[in-house]
């Protein structure tokens, strides 16, 4: 489950492309934030994804990823080329038992695209090649009793100049180019007739499957492939409440002023609209906001991650790519060499955040006092980052290379 958002110039502050995503996962999961530096490989090497091995490329980009701790792939992330990518589950008429065949998870595809692409358009090309071979498939959770949970995927890719929304139904796909304004997507197909790119022979293939005929009117990707069970649950204009609410909030923001990355924080913290999930079997396990600037910019992209569940009770911490960049290990869950379960599940920041959640349940006043102090810490950090974006130069970076680790450590200190 996921909600993804993007805002582009001319409606954004700093003339930036602002990307945001909430990763809504089974409540038993823990989400890590990890950093992987760029790396060179020799010809013929393989990369082991969650279930399958594929050919490795000769060089991968440096990436920062927010990922379920048990899998190789990532729900969302960014790379040192100024590209951000996230995915969202979708259910289509082509879902079936074959989806359990072990191939690439949508999360694997997210990570591979970030490791291999220098632009949003290149990420699109990487993803569509992977959809063709080896394809998407496999159980999407390791939670007991949910081993049959699988789906198709939507992907949102953005860089400092444009964004692409790619939606899939099995091996079929369609892509929409986004060059200005705002766009969002949730757990449903949303591309209809605005199709800038498609999989080869898409319309003819849909005809062969008996899903489309010309007497239906213009080819509509959502109407053709969206699962009937989903359509039945969409009371208004075949769209879900979360999707409509997210769009309305974004439209309202840009009607009154420039869209800021702090506005993206607020959207992703929206519990009333269901964008921030904390009830039931799924929770918002992690959250990301990226401020993406053109490569010609004299400033630097900045990527914000919570690394903890529920952005409404978490703070965003910034990360900048550059020489010697590091995030430390406070957002990386421990593992045991023998495969056994560690004594404590989850990384240090996750464990600290659990203490805050317990305080808010048992000592509400004290818990809210700590949360207010954390939000003030985030606000002060935003003010510093605003200054950095405006006045950035190469001499700025040595002070920034461990800023995520510094902020996460300060956050943990509030929980002691």
C-alpha cells in the first residue's frame, strides 16, 4: 500500500521537483534506511535480488533507500544523480496465481532503477526492460499467513526537470510524462487516455484478451485493466478516497502559494485522509520527501527520511549525497549470521520510537511534550536546510555528510 506525490515548477519553491511517498506495509514489518555507495563490477557478475539473480551492470550509482528489513529491494529511495523512485501496489484484471512465481518484486525494480538510472526517463527505461525480463512476481511479504499476497505495480520516477508515472498490468504498461504542476497516485490505476508511452502493441494485445474493442471508445488503460473488485469500491468517478483527497490537498496548496517540501511533510502526515496509516493490519512504516534540482543547479538535492513508522509521530531527517556521505547504522536492523531472530527486532531508531509511542499511550502529556520538542528540532533543521539550498557551494558539504546520522542520534537521545 502506498501514496505517492510529485510537485513540479512553476508551482514549487526553489523551482524544484518535490517527490514524496508513504510506504504502507504490514504492521509486523520494520523499515530500514540504508546507504549504498557507488560501486564497479566486472563483466558477468550477478546481483541477488529478493528471490532471483539477474545480470549486474558494470557500475551502480550511490543510493539511499527506505526498505523492509527482510527484502533486498526498496519501497522508495534516491540516487546521487538526483533521481527519486517509489512504487505502489495495484490490482488488475490480470492478477492471478502466476503472480506468485518468483521473479522481481516491485521493490527490487525500484532499487535496480535507482542503481542504474541517471534520469527519470532512464529509470523508466530500466523498469520497462525488467518488466519484460525477468518480469514482476513473487510473495510481497514474509508475514505468516500472507504468503499469497502479491500484486502488480505502479512506479513514480522524478528528477530535477520532470517526472514519469508508469502503471502496469502484468507485462503490459503505460507511462505518463509530467512536466509541471502536481500529480499523485495511490493503490489503483490512474492513467486513462493520456498515454505518452506504452508497452509494444498494447491496444492490440488488450483486444486479443477481450478486454477492449473500438466500440468502447478511446482506449482507456484504467478502464481496460483495473480489477472489477476495485472499481466496485470506488464510489465517485472510479477513484478511491485517498487518491481524491491527496489530489484535493495538493491542488489547494498550489492555489494559495508555492508548494514547499514542508507541505509534502504535512500531506504525508495526514491521518484523517488515510494517507498516514496507523490502524489495522497496515501502517505507514516509512516516509520519504526529496527536493530534486536540475543538474545545472548550483545547489544540491536533499532527501528526507523518517526511518520510523507514522510520520505524524516521527521527524524527517535530511541526507545529502557527496564524498564521504554516511548515515551510520542507527536505521539498519541487526541480523544474525545463522538466520535466527535477533534478541531485539528493529534498528536503534525504531526501538527508540517505540518508547515514544508507548509514552503517548500511557503518559500522554509527557509523550506529546517529547513529540513537540522533536517537531521543533525538525523545524530548526528545515530552516538550516533552506539556508543551505539557497547558499550551497562545495565547501558546504563537509558539514553535511553526516547530517542524517547526527539528526537520528539526536532523536534517539530524546527517547532515552
